[in-house]
């Protein structure tokens, strides 16, 4: 049974948004309703990414939306966040694709790239004509990216890259990969490199058998003596902190996305509870234990909205610190996952069927809770900030 999303706003959240912010949110919402919701359950079943949506999302300015120039939409950070919210309300995999294209590929080119690199890649990526992926995580270096083994060696006017990357969104459909590697000639300093994916020695293999993010492309990358021009290094990349700056951009979008996923499962559970009848021919929404679950969900969604909006306002003033973003990501994704579990409980057996979106969101959020910094990693980031003690 298809349940149409009715919107979620218990605290008059829209009164805190500008007309432009509401317009961006509503435009994205309509795109999701018209183009994502009708097909997402089948794409998820089949384990396919909807390539047909790539160019339309570019036409709407979703890629690199908060960057300035190069054909980008030049949205505020709050507007960009609302785009992420609505995309993840559709599906975490779709939001992941846009997050990677924007925060993990276009952003590092914008922030650390040369003028030539920006001119070559950013306008085409903003339109969705060129796609990118971000190669940081490795089979043996996840939460500790500093343990990466991928190396870059200078050889005349070229760099030679060797290494393996894992859990890479869009890896096999990307035209360019932002690869982070330790440079032999710089005492192992981590630098970013633009690697065209058609270069000899570069190989991307998709990960199959996923129970989560099934409508997203996830790949492993292998680089075996991949030669790139020396001009392909991101000249302003300066150690692992540059890669972490990219993650910060993505984590911010994820914090908004968590709100969107939570809205989807809450609204589904609320509607279901109002027509599903048990005991004395009464809707289950009339039962105290069901109401308690629904109240917990809307209470936490409302708090999460206020948290991420405040972080977005800080970000628009260049005042958002990495630990602010960690708190938003940690809180909002954990909240969304718990909402999904409660919604599944309210739907009973129907909660495991893809006639409803609840279990898909729940499975997706298991990945979202892990990537871009696990829940535990963000706990330690916040703990370090409040105590002054590094507990990693």
C-alpha cells in the first residue's frame, strides 16, 4: 500500500526557514516524489543505481550546490542541507551519490585544486556530465585512515600510484577518482590525486551481496602502477587533514539526511497506525504503547531538526567546527535508525515488506551510522573536545 508523504513539522519548523530555503526544500521534495518514490523499491530489490536520474539532478543544481561559480547553484549551507534531507527521505543511496559527487569530489577540487583542475572538472560535474568517487578507506584502514597503505612515488613528470581502496561509492561509474595516498618523496605525507578511471592499472569492482544501500554503487578500487601526470596532484592538499575536511562536508549533509529518513519512517508508521485496526475494531494509534513510540519519534525528529539547522546557520557564518558537525551526524543518524526500528515494530509483519519503505531505510541507516565516521568515532571526537583528552 503506497502511503503518500504528508510532511513532518510538529514545531512549526518552516517558520525558521526563509522563502528561498522552503523553495529549495519543496522543489527537491517534488523531484523525489515524482522520480524517486515510484521506482525506489524496485531499484532496491534489483540492486541497481538509477543512472537515469543523474542528469535531471544536475539540472536542478544538486551537485556542488553550495560551491561558488563553475556553474554551481551557490546555495547556502542550509539550503544544501534541505536538499540532502529530501534526497535521503527518498533513499540513503541516492543521497550518498549526491554527497560523494558534491562534498567528496567537487569540494576537494574546489578547495585544494589548481585553476586548471577546477575548470576541467567542476562545470562538467555540476551538470552530471562527469562523475567522481573518493578513495580514502582501505581494506585495513577504515576508522584510522592514517594507516593507509596506498603510496604515490614521483617519477619524472609523473606520479606512480599503488594501493587498494574499499567501500567506495560510485567507484565503477566514476570518470575520476580523488585518491588519497602517502607520498614517498614527502616522508609519507598524505596528498590528494585526481586519477582518471580509464588509466592503465586502475580497476574498479562492484561489491555485491549488500543488504544495505542496494540502490547505490559500492566498489573496491585497485591501483597497480597507475601513472598520472604530476599536474594531477591536488596542489593545496596538505596531509590527512585535507581529506578530513572533505569528510566534514559530507558529514554535514548526512546529518540533514538522517532527518529525512526519520521523517519517512515516522510518517509511514503514523499513517499505518491510523488505519490498522486491532482489538475492539480500533486503530492501533489509539493504544498507549503505540502512541508512546510515535511521540518519541516526533520528539527526537524535532530536536534533530533544530540541531542541524543551527549547525547549518553556523556553517553559513563559517563558525561550524568539526565537533559541531560530529554531534549532528552522530545524533541524527542514531535517532533515524531508532525511528526506523520503532516504525518497523508499529507495522508488525508488514514492516519487513518493501510495500512500505521502513525496512529499506532501516537497513540503509545501518551503513549510514558506520560511514563517514562511526557513531563511536564521533563520540570520541566530541569527548576529546569537551575533556581535552584524546581517547582514540
